[in-house]
């Protein structure tokens, strides 16, 4: 069963801590970690949070955890809640990622990810471009040729418009010289329905996280044409987009952010925590089990990365007609 | 015999027309992305048209004497007021109310807010034992809170009492 | 037969005492959360995901499957008793079920729902066992154009719930479609009708609308009218189904199952659509159609069977191909991943013990649910004897948990109350409330599929006529629309001898 007792004592301890004078609460700050997930339980960000908890516990990096979920609109609902309710709290982190960068831009949210102290980029998932086994497209070059000839005749299945999959489709279009607005992008509610449309030969190709397709690829029902990774991946018989002459690289990355208003020392303490996590054997095992690529980057390096991502994604969303 | 317009129904018809106007106004504000084969505004325009036509038909029905509906029942004003108070209290207290940085009402949490809702509802339905109802409500909300929040892990709103459980 | 051998092995797994215990915990928890509006199996399983680090995969999936089936059972209870649907798939159940309860027939309604769920769950599980392959092949043939035509058919059949006046019924339907369009448009990424409120970007949860219209609307209605209120308190108590109830229930159970299972297996089919179909079909076939709207038992038996069979159908693409086509299935798949098991087309070969154990546990879970739920009928009916002040106080508390408690957003609570006030006025002016829900579910689905189809076909409208499935569905729609009129026409042309010619 779930460990109720730990859960209960954790909440008690936290409840107590909240009532202590500030200095004492700060002194025991990193006795526990509050993980704020701006999405519903069960999704990718929740999974990242749970994996952090599991490994940190097992590796004795941190004993007690408290989770809070605030789902909605790719994190745009949760972000302001995190910023106001956790202000100055040295032991609070928010899980977030590339999807949130896009959602903030597309939804014209007033708050920015760059307003938060960056802690660490943890994982990345590269995307794959696949076709049904019976498709006439044997290579990415075939697909690109048909796409350039008449973009309207090539339909792309993926997740919600404006999300990672759509962004990648737009980047590919731009890289091969087609107006991203002309991509015949068919948005499905998540990976499952998109894969179903591919298996039923309803669409020309699919673009999504490789994990969504992996098992169908192994079973020979779908064929991978290319990956958005920086290099070839072990165990996947497919070239990168760059190898196929499409100069695009994309990781759907996930990371953690600190609460606004914490001091440099407090930020450094949190970074130290995640440095330890990243160095542990348990984390490496977890990454392998979940098919995540570890692309660890912490502190200022991560901060700079987010800034460059904001610029890049703003550009492509503009090209897609989703940002102004 | 001349047909007299029925005012309440007339208002319903005009209300639906007003809704159609609101939907149309909001539809006009949907940004047009050229990439979509069928514009995201296409179905909303169809709904606007449908609501406008239906609103017009209802207005005409109202002008022609309305339709059969519940009339004659006497509204129990105290009942409505008690229930309204309970709902408003629940809404305002559960999360607290603050404008900007200023806290106007502190965050009371699920147990206090919903206990008040329970007692007010009971009063609205004719119960005269307010204290007993408060006690019932308190027990029910505490049991619900422990069951959902502590056992199943649903976070249903922590406040003043919750942190001592 | 090979399948039977596998199934026997599956039962050997499912019937071990420890796995029986997990199934029992699962169905009990599932029934409890199914009863409560807003709390669904998806969220519950997501919250229980950490359990995967503590128990072995077979046990975890038996638990999760129990929760899933249990929630489908439990969802009908509050629909019938309190007019407060626990799940969106049980909204239709509230239509006739609650009227039955108001006429003092809550026991019979709950019993036909429970037995119908058992029949449908079992038929569905048999379907998973023997027909998973062909059913999934058929389901994958449906493309967006075909789904759109299916929605058109559904729109035409739901005219059965439009109520006394077509104008008022359609107004309700259009209001529902408007509510359904609120939020970020999945196809274009544009925000529609959110009026700058970020909490609305993901749309309004249909359960909030259902609970607002039905439960809050009714509470306001009764609070405003002491006279009606006292009538409601007087509820007769008859516990069991009569011989006539059985006779009127068994065919809807089977028809509902046969509608629900294949639609549930379709990747974009969903659990609500089969309940709409079943409801209108039963209304058409019933020997007493005039009872519909006043508590017809067929209107409970059919849709309840349909929603449980569709729950089984959803498991077909998940187990056969590793495709999650509903929120619950997606979360169950993420549980597979935390075990390092990759669910896919080869799951059956790579983990036969797990899959067959899971399937066998579905049979076991169904029996447990029946045994658990039938005795509870008596207890549930007694709930109606709680004095109204306390009963409605309690309903409002659970409505609060179901709306605010899920998102912890006061916006949801405000919406719930506003929709409740709308429900009050709809009741006052004799507008039916069910079409609001139907419009809210069907409207956006039809729109999405239409736009997907048009993007795929490159703007060519003929795709709806050239695809065989789509064309057949549209033809069926046309027959339903024109059939009765043509029938009349030909009857009038060849009048029976006892009619005076020209009299018609």
C-alpha cells in the first residue's frame, strides 16, 4: 500500500513549518521538497516529479516530499499560482518544460518562465517522424520531396496545435522551404488517437515523441523516417533529420524551476540537490527505464538555454500564425 | 380575443438573442490563422446563427402570448436567500479573497467553507436547528476531507482546520 | 482452443487470494469514486500510480481495472438517486433513472442498472477475450470523416430528448455547443470564448455543467418552492424489479452492450455516444414510448449497459495494440511504463500472464461488483429517507468536492453556481436540460472530426460521400429522417379498404 504514515507526517511537518517564524523555517528549508506540477496527475510533468521523488528517496538525497497540482492550458494556469503562493519559499520547485514555453507564447500569458530562478534541465525526449508500414514514403527524402511538391497532399498527425509536434512540423517545413502555415496538420487529442489514425492509414505521416510510436515500430506497423535528436540513437534504425538534409534539432525537454524571490544561496542549494540526483546511479536507471534522454544542464547555463528556446519557439509560432 | 404578449417569455427570447450577440462578438475576435482548412470560427458562426434564429422564434412566441411553463408558484424568498448566502460563503471562504496583495478574506479551507454551506442549505430547506446542522456539516466535511485528501490523495482545499488533521 | 487455455491460465492468476483481494479493493474504491461527481477513474488511478513501486504489475493492473469497472458501475447510483451524474457517461441514466426514483421506483432503477452493468461488462469482457483482433481492425477503419458522419447520425437520433418544444430543445442544444467550444481550439491552437480567463483555456468540464444543471439547479428550484419540496420528501419504497421490469430490461441490456462495445473500441468513439444511441433506440422500440420522460425502465437499462460495454471496449485497443484511447487508458499505460513494460502490439506475447490475468480479473471484478452492488440497492434507497435539509446540504458538499476539489480553482465553483442558476431558469421556463449536455459533448467532437477530415481531404467535401463507412452512416441518417415520412406517404397513396378514398 501507499505509505500513508510518511504522507501524513510529511504534511504535519509542513503544516507546522508554515507556522514557524521565518528564520527557523528557513534553517530547515531543505529538509523537505515541495514539488509543484502545473498539470494533472498522470501526465509527463507529473511523471518527472514522481521520478524525482522516487530516486531522491531511494538515494537518500531527500526524505520528504509534498506534491501540488494545478492543471490547465500547458502550465499557463499553474505558473501564476506557483509564483504567488510559493514566493520566497526556498524548498519549492516547479516542474516545467518546452511545452510551457510554447503555451506561454501562444496564449499571450503575462508571466514568463524567465522570471523564475532556473534550477536544472533534467530530461529530453526527441521526436520521430513516422509513416504507416504500407506508405509509399521509404525515406525522409521521399516525404520531403512529396511535401515540397504539394504541401496540401501530405497530412501530418500529431498532438494539439501549437504543441511540440506541431512546432516540429513547422520547423521542418521552414527548413525545406515550405511556408509553415501550409502544413496540413491534423491535431489529435494525444499520442494514442494519432497512432490510431496512422495505423488506420488515415494520414500520410505522424510526428510525436518517439515513445508514442516505439512499440508500433518494433511490431513493424509503423516506419521511422527520421528523429529530431542530435545524433543517431542506439537501438533505433533511423537517421537524424540533419542527416536527411533537414537542418532541425528538437528536444521536448523537461526541467525544474525555483520559486521567485529566493536568494542566490537558496537557488544554489536547490541546484546542489539536483546535481546530486543527476550524479546518482538510481537516476540513470530511471532514465533508461522510461526511455528519457538525460540532458542535464543546471543554473545559469539552463537560464541561457531557456532564453534561446523562447526566441526560437516565438519565431516558429509566428511562422505558424500562432503568435504575433 | 386579442393575444397579449407574455413578458417573462419575451425576456427569455431577448436573453437568447443577447447570448447570440455575445457569441457573435466573441467569434469575431477569434484570430484567423490562414493555415486552417476550416477556420476555427466556422462552427462558432454557425452557433451564432442558430442562437439568433432560435432567439427570434422565442421572442415571437413571447409576443404571441408565451408558452406553457411553471407559473403561479410562490417563490420562497428566505429559502433562496439562505441558499444564496451558503453558496456565496463557500465561494468566498474556501480559497479566501484577495485583491492584488491585500487579503480581504483569509483562506478558510474546505472544511469551514463547506460546513457553512451545509448549514445554510439545511436552513433554506426549512431546518430550524442551525447549531445541529453546523455540527453535522462539520463531521461530514472532516470525514470527507480525511477520506479524499489523506487516504486517496485528492487535494480538496486546505485551510485553517485542515492543517491540524 | 488456444484462447480458452490462456484464459484458464489467466484465471489461475486472478483467483489467487492476494489478487482477489486487489480486485475487491479496486471495485470498492472504484464504486466509491464513481458515485461522486467529478472524481473519475483516470484521476484516481493517476493518484495511485506510486503504488507501482510497491506491488507487482499483475496486482497493480488488477487493482486499476477494478477501479475502472467499479467507477462505471458507481456512476449511475447518484444519477438515479440524486439527479447528479457521477460520470459523463451516466448523464443519460439520470434522465429516466431519476424520474423512476421520483415515482418511488429507485430500487428497480438501481437494480436494472446494476444487473445491466453486469451483463454488459460480461459481454464486453467476452468481446475482449475472443474478438479483440477483428474489433480493433474494424475500429481503425474509422477515419475523421466517418466519425463526423457518426456524429451526424447521433445528432439526428437525439431529437428524442428535445422535449415538448423543438425550439426550446434546440436552444438548449445550441447553448451546450457554445459551452463546448470554450477554450483553446485543439485544431488551430486559437483561444475561443475564454474572455481572458486562463482557467477556461482547457474548456469547461462537462461534469461541472451536468452537476450545475441537474443538482444545483434542482436544489435552487426546491429551495425556492416549499410546496414542491414537501412532495419530494414523500418517496415510496419498492426495492426490487417486478416481472414486468425484467421483461422490459433484458433486451435493452443486450442491445446496449452491442452498441457500446464496438463504439468504445473506436479510438474517437467515447463512452457518451453509445448511451445517446441506446437511449433513442430504446425509445423507438419501447412498447410504451409515452413513458419516456416520466421514468421508463428501458431508458435506464439500455444506456447503463451501453456505457459499461464501452468501458470494456476501450480496453481492446489498449490490450491489443497498446493504444490509449481514453484518459484512463493513457494513465494505465503510463503505469505499464513505470514497470519498464512497453505496452504495444507485442504485449500479448511478451507478457501473456499479465494480460490474461487482467482479462480474467475483469470477469471476477464483474461478479464482485454485482455481489457488492445488489445488496447496496436497499441501502442506497434508504438514503432518500434522509431529511431534505441534510440531504441537499450533503449534495452541495459533494458538488463542491467534485468541482473545486479537482482543480482547486474557484473559477470552477463560480461556473458551477452560474450554470446552476441557468438550470433554475431553464426549469422555470420549461427548457429541457439534457440537450445542453448532449450539445456540449457532441458539438466539439463533430467539429473536430469535420475539420480533421477536411484537412486530410485537402478541402474536398466529397470525402464524406466517397468513404464507404461515412456514406453508409449518412444514408442511414437519411433513412431515419425520411423513413417515417415516406412510410406515411405510401400509406396514404394506398389507403386501406376501410378508408374512404381522399379521406386522408
